[in-house]
């Protein structure tokens, strides 16, 4: 009888092997023969340059479960376009057979059942195996490894060490460059100290010093790989001081600043660049629009919105590569560059199945070392779930349903608000809930849980504002993330309408009565960007709730009604 590792190797490897070239579509497994790790990670000798891309790891050093969204709505020109295709529609679009490893990795379809079959994904020690193999086969001088940011934040150990655990591990992985977003939530001093000590480049073409109105970081860098010159322009998350606390980084301003990218592309070409790459944390829809406005970019390695696509998305001559999140995937681009331009390529989105890929011993040792001081707390069990806990989805996630219940009970509130972060791992039903699991969905530097009075009018304004960040028809006004989660309250939303008209039918669920605009309600929430917010950290609130309610069993959340 095959072990799960042998079964996964056989089924995953053949599927990954067969997807390449311009179509890039992952093909269903066509044979039942036993395959090896060589078949999963091996690649034909093509071209003269290999680019590897990882992004949005969110401090996940170990393998995890992560459920992709069942609902991912696009607006404007993005309606029905990748990445705004999910579930069964995604499977049809990319010709993926239901129940296969591809289906499990890329969609929410049958996730609960398939998680038991295919297991966890990711783990930086597995990623290290992929990277080292590519460098060994292609030659280090022919490989470029780029990190799209959101790397240092999102776990208990990252929060305890201000990202030092991830920095130690990533330094061993040896990327050539990175950009950032949540990294900045550690504050100016910590970020500056960390970046100055990096053995590779931190690129941020769109970050300016407020006092001098000049670039705060290196904007772009030229690399020579595979006999070609590759210019990499860094683009940090443009809305960092809005989506996150500006008081943590008061000296810097951000923004899309595509006019700066135009200048950098021109400078790179003038300096002899054969290939121009934008290492971006804009989000997919922003990068789609940027690609239509800025000429001369060959490849955009996009991040922030956690999308995973099994083939490049072309905007004119620019290809967008979306490499997922939480370490689930690594993108590999093998490029044929000659006569000063990109001639052809092969692309593979490599699924990092932790039961298939052998852990790299050096990286595994580093991971164990940085986690060792915290192991007791990481493993401490605080509850058990009989429901699948996940976060991703435009309107609801069961992890946030649990958090909202904790906010309502522990803070004696009528209404709870939980931010629509896209980071946060999943937990299958029947699992113990450890403190590591809790911190994987709430580890941050501004975790205070507030309790305040808000009028119905204020609540509607908050919902309208967040909805506009998500569903504005102009991508340059979108900030990524998902809709704020609510507890104790229901509402209707029409993403097709304009700001001020999207939210309707706000209701107190307990009494089934409409929210009154002039009445004040007791509201509990967390992750306020306002300086001086007071309250216990969210992880203490969740632990307190689980102490009293140790078994989690959640009913389907139907509090948000999608309209239009």
C-alpha cells in the first residue's frame, strides 16, 4: 500500500510537470504510475535565466493548511477575470479535475475532505529544497530569487522577535531582493535597522522621505544573470500609511507613483537592461491597470492580494505572475533572453506539498532554532474546533466568526468588528486549537481590543468606506483585503453601486431590528490604526473566550446578503 507521501508524489508530480509554455495550464494526472520528487521539481533545460518568486509568506515557517476563497468578486473591467474566479468556475477555467491535488491547492472546493487526503502545504524548509535544486541545476549565476514582501509578519514568533526569526531564515534562503508591506508595522527604527543589515537589496521605488521629498530606499537594481542584464524595480504596498498605522512610520510617504516607475524603466533600458521586472506588492488589480499604463515592463511579480494563478495573465506584452501566499507555492520562470529582449519562456506555479518535498536540513535546523524558545507556548492547547476554521473570502471567514463571538462575549458588546485581513491560516474540523493557531490569525503590533459607542450612521460609514476600498471600479482606489467582518449585526451589500449606496438592511441579529442611524451601539473591535487605542490584545480576548467555550462549533454565517 502506498503511503500518503508516495501517493502525493505520484499524482502531484505528473500534473505539475505537464504545465508549461504560453498556455501554462495545469493538466490533470494522466497516469497512475509512481513518481518521485525529481518529477515534481525537475524541469527541462530551457533558456538562459530562471526567476523564482515567493510572496506573502506572512511568517509561516512551518507547513500549514490554507483554504483559498470561495468568493472573490471582481468589479469594473475585472468582472469574471482572474483572479476573480473561484471554486468550480476556477476549475473549469483552468481545466482542473475536481478532487485532484491541483484542485485542493488552488480552490476551496471540497477543501475539508481534500485536506485530509493531501495534507499541509508550504514550509520554508521545503521552499529551500526547491530553491537549492534550481540553483544547482541551472547554476547560481543563472537564477534570480525575488521576495514580494509580507514576509516578516503573521506569526507568534515573528511578533515576539519583531521579525528576526523570518529575517534569519530568509537570509539563509538568499533572495536577491525584496520589497515590503506589513514589514513596516514594526516601526521606522526597527525597519531601518533590519534593512541595513540585510545581505540583499530592499527595493521600494514608491517610498519617499517626507522631509526631503526624495526616495527613502533603493528604487531598482540591475542584476547580471544568465549572460543578461535584468533590472528589478521594487514597489512596496502603496497604501501602507492608510491600511496600517501611519504613526508607526511618520517619516515616509507611499503611493502608486507609476510616473516614478516610468522613469525607472527608462533608466533601466538606457543602462542596457535586457529584461525589466517589477517586484510588486500593489495587488493584482492595481498591477493589471499599471501594466496597461506603463510600457516597457516585461514581467510583474505581483503580491498583496494573495492570488495564486497557474498561468501568467497577459496585459499586452507584460505578463503578471501571481504566486499565492503562506508559502503554498513558488513560481518558476525559465526565460530565453537574447538580442536584448525576452524571446520565450516556460512557467510553472510549483505547489509546495509538504508530504512530497523533502525538507532541507539546513533550513529545518534554522527553523527549529528560532522557534525553540517559544515551543511550549506555541503548542499550548486552548480549545478544539468541530468546524473548519478559515479566513479568506470577501465577506466571511469562520476564524473571524470565532473572533467576533469572542469580542461580543468578552467585551460585553452589541456589535463586533474584525478586520478583513487576508493573512491567517486554516484549521480542519476535529483539530486542537493551539496558541500558535490563534496567533496565526491575529499576530500584529497594534492588537488592542477597543470598546466604544458608535451610532448607526457611523457604522454604515465604516462599512461603506471598507466596501469602497474593496469594490471601487478603479483599481487605483482599491487597497486589497476583504470586507470587515461583523458580529451581532447583518447587512446587505451591492458591490456594483457607488460609495454611500452599497450597504443596506443593517440589522441587529439578536432582536431582528433595523440599525437606527441616530442610536448609539456598544461596539468591540481590534486592529485600530488610531494611536493610543487601549484594550487587551486580541489573542488574550480569544483565549479568554475559548477558556469558557473550549469547543468551537459554528453555524453557517448568513449575516451578509450579497445583492446586485
